[in-house]
């Protein structure tokens, strides 16, 4: 028999499915008229196309600091778009975006990486770095994210934890590790006498990838100069990589997390050699609670390392 509980569970799974797929817009408090937005965006694009055309350029979108605009290869027919009222070109992928419109998308190439290096290298303080990152247009993830997720905790804390990329909750609040995995992380920190005020937390990639997909290698490379400078400016005594992606991209190794976790290494940045360790990502622990005992060992070893390095 199909009970009300079954119906509720089915609805919950459907919502979970939508959320996992990145379709969270319908949960906004205010209704969004996507048709009106499509038309606005189409008008903007049309204006940019005409301007580019009059300058003899075959591309769409203004030149960006930190990246070259993408050529306009989108179809205006079929599933990707169509022709709107008064002959305007309507794109199907046109949600409003905080860091610009999709016409601002850039080619994720070496130029974007070198402009990230330049912007990050010029930052004198963490606030300055955050400011530069918020103005950096070389990573297209900013176009779909709601917020820049720069850091949480206390800059200058002895421990710096680094995750991979924000999820939905982090994107909404603009703070790393505030969702379910963040709550588990808080408990793990609490177990060794730490909390958010005694650590500093950031991610390799500071914008949420749509639908929580894994950041592409290009996105990671483009964002890397910023996290490197963030480590340099935060000057932690100890670094903890949360999960394989964070450890592998910063340590530049191919080993899996099973092999990497729990082994103390040194991470050289800005003329300092910082003791670092990788451990399981809390999201993985939520799926595989049996591995918590190994994480517990890693956190005890972190506690011991902090005691060992306390008066250096
Ligand atoms: N997972 C991460 O790697 N980072 C966050 O901020 C949240 C979840």
C-alpha cells in the first residue's frame, strides 16, 4: 500500500535529485521570471554583438581582465535556444549571474592562469586578495555561483584546512564548510579541542561548480595562484588537506587519498616550509562512516603536531 510516508519520501528523493543536479533556483524566495530575463540578456548580447561587429571582431562579450572572451559558438535553435519576440536571440542558459552574464565567459587558457598569478601575487593582505579574487574574471565558475566563498575562521590561526570547492550551502552563505560536511568537520575539530575560531578554512576553488560537479583541471589551475597566495598570507603553522582533490592539486602528486592520508610532509610556499597532512574529506566520511576511525587518527596526529610545533 502506498502510504503518506511513502509519498513524502518520494517527494524528498525528487527534491534531492533536483538539488544534486544543481537545480536549486526554484527554491528561491522570490519567483523569477526567466522569460523576462532571457529577453533582457538577449538584448544585452545583441548590443554587444553589434558593438563587436562594428569593431570587426567575430567574438561575443567585452574583453575581460583575466581572460579572453569566448567566441559565440552557441546555437540559437533547438534545446540551446531559439528566436524570441521581435526576432531577439534567446539562449536557454541564461540565469542571472553575480559576476557577469554568460557573454562574459572567457577561454580557460594559460593567459587566464598567468593573469591569476599576477592578481594573486600583487595582493598584500588577505583582504586585498579577497578583493582581487572578487574582481578576477578569468574563471567562468563565478558566472554560475551566487557568492565568492573565500574563507572562514581566523586568518593567522595555527591550522589552515583546505577543501576542494564550495557546495550549495557554502555558495548560498559565502562561507566554506557550512553544510553537512562542515558540521561533521566542526565535530572533528571539537574532538581535538579546536573550533572555527582556532582554524582558518578555504578551498582550492572559491566558487561553486554548477551542480556540485568536480572542478575541471583548468578551473583548478586558474584558481591555484589564489589559494597559494592565501596560504602564504595566512601563514599557518600546519596545513590540512581535506580530501584527495585538495591534496593532489596542491602537492602535485597522483597518489590516491588512501596512500596520502596521515603522512606528514612539507609544503613549500613563499619561502616557508609548512608541515602538512592530508585526511579524508568529511563528505566522504558521511558516505563511509567506517573510515572515521582513520580520520580520528589523523586528527590526533594533527593535535600532536600542534603540540610539537607550539613554541617554534
Ligand atoms: N566541500 C568542500 O570541499 N568545500 C566546502 O566548502 C564544502 C564542501
